[in-house]
């Protein structure tokens, strides 16, 4: 949770702990983990998924 509070990307177990703390229902959690997985991908991978200009670099 310290990473989240510092404005950095959390590890998945930290995100789980934060969602537990705020009592987020299980059916509402998948978008948080989808976003987290995309955020941890290397930039070229994200660019290819979204058709970005730097997809070739």
C-alpha cells in the first residue's frame, strides 16, 4: 500500500490488499487488475495494442 500512497504502481498483492481494505466487491475488481496489467506492460507493447505511433520502436 505504500507504493499506492506514493503514487507508484502497486504490485498485485498490494492492490488486492487495498481493494480488501475498501471492501470492493469481487465482481467490481477485474477492471482494476486489467488496468494494472496494462500499466506494467512495456511501452512498445501498449503502443501496439492501442495503435500508437511508436508501435514500431
